[in-house]
């Protein structure tokens, strides 16, 4: 149904009433062996065409204002399957600066192997993207807000630039979630998600998704089914359930992160806070234009630079990797996602030893602030 609001789509889109049991939820269809005689096409999980896969895809596509999609067994499966199906040998890709670590290492370790060249721009100003385009450029790939410094790229400017040159645009929309940002509305062609994060939201599912037009999805599907990163029925069902509460979770996370960012921004033991919702953030004006909420992710630098000692003193906030769960978690990029970088590379990426990335959950924000305060004592 057209024109429904996000809260309604999250609950209802794609979910199938169960005629057999009169149940409210899409049943779990676990069979990998499906009858084929007189059927219009062969159904098989790795073909991305089972009922449970289609139900969850319909929900994510509705939330992203897209026509169709595919659901994968990880965010990286979605990213790799999408890139490798849209760029051929001798093609070129322009990537933004500040990519998710897994994407960065896939790009720098494996694109060569397939005869694909690439440029990672020096900074995320649209002019830098324009300069990086060559006659072979097939795709521009962005990720905003970025990990871990929450840098903001101008989605509309990049989409317009690419359209003029007949180049496809891909965005990794994981950090914002479809509740806070709908890049297709700004002219982006393809939206990717690590569904492991906000879409699943309970730190217990590893999954990924791509959303686009029917036409583009039909060009991704053949490569995706050969790479084989499909999601099984049980996980699709769990993901579908999680998505029903996406808007309530993310709205609470937006609110909590906003309060916490304000308090940390004025804290004597904290050097700098990175949060797109702060008026002092370098991408605030663009964020206001393209985001409906500023998200649950923020980063900050400790004055004393000792992120290990600080994390050890926390009682409620859990030092752990990954993000987007209902529980608040914290990690030091220099000790986790960026641990393989040397001092010089860390400096170039703007990642100090005292940098901490907070994934704000749905708890009461005052309890979270109390925990941070007691860790400073
Ligand atoms: C986690 C993450 C990914 C990779 O997703 P997996 O589900 O771990 O494969 C990609 N992009 C961003 C922004 C992420 O946070």
C-alpha cells in the first residue's frame, strides 16, 4: 500500500497473514526442497526467492522507498554481491573517504584481482568525487554518517553529479537506518544495509540487505545467487520480527544520543564530540537537510587519552564491538576496527588513542550518563 508512514510499514509491509492457523505472523517456511512440477519457477533459498526472504525484503524495500531488494547472510555479502555484479573487468569505482573497515579491506585487497580499479577520495566534498571520475567509472560509493567519526557526505549533490555522468550510486545506509535517512528520495540508486545493526537491533542476527529498483535488483540477483550469501528462513523470520519495532527503537536511540551528545559536549574530561545533531559538528547543515533524525551513534575523545582504563570502569555500558542494539555499547576504534593501522595511518584517519565510539541503546539516558560520570571518578 502506498503512502503509509514508516511506523506502519515497519509493522505491516511484507508480513503475511497465515491462512492455515489464522496467525498474525508470516509462518516460517523452512523447506529447502520445494516442489517444481507445474510451478511458475523453481524456489530455492540460494535463489533469494523463498516466502520468508520475500516478506522481509518487502518490509525493508518499503522502509527505504525502493521497489525491490535482496536479503543476505551478512552486510558484507550484500556489499560484495552488489559491487561485483554492477562493475565489470576494467571498470572503475569512486569510494568516499572513511569506509567501514570490512568494506575498506575488501576494496583494497580484492578489487584488483577482478580487474576493477578504484579511487578513494581525499575528502568527501562533491568536488573531490567529480575530480575522481574517469571514463571507466561505473559506480560512486558513499557511506554517511561514516564510521567512526560520523562524517556527513552530501547525498543529493553526489546523486546529481553521478546522474549527469550516467554513473550508478551506492550508499551504505547502516548507521542512519531507514528511519533517519532515505537516500533513494535524494536520487541514490542502490541502498545497502548491514542488517546486523539497527535493522535487527538486538545484537543476535548477522544479515544484510540491498534495496533498489526492480531493474537493478534483477541485474544483482544472478551474481548474488552464484556468490551464495542468502539468508535462511529462521533468520529471515527473526529479522522480520525485529523490523516491526525499528521505528520505536531508533526514535528512542535518536533521543538518547541527542541528550548524551549535549552533555558530553560540555564535559571537562571530554575533548571533542562527533555527532551530526550537534550545531558544532562540521556536517550539521547537510545532516539537517538529509536526515530525519541524527541517529544513535556518536564518538568522543577523552582528554586523558586512556580509553582502556575508562572502558574498564563502566558498569552499565558494555565495551563490545558491533552496534545498533537495544543495549548501549562502546568501543575504541584504535583497539578494534582500526587495530591494524600504524600511528601514521591512525593520524591520517583522524583516530586518536582516546577516541571512543558509543552506540546508544534504548535505556533511560540518565542512567547512561550516570555510568559515564561514575567512570570518570
Ligand atoms: C557492520 C557494518 C558492515 C558489515 O556488515 P556485516 O553484517 O558485519 O557483514 C557494513 N557497513 C557498515 C557501516 C557496518 O557498520
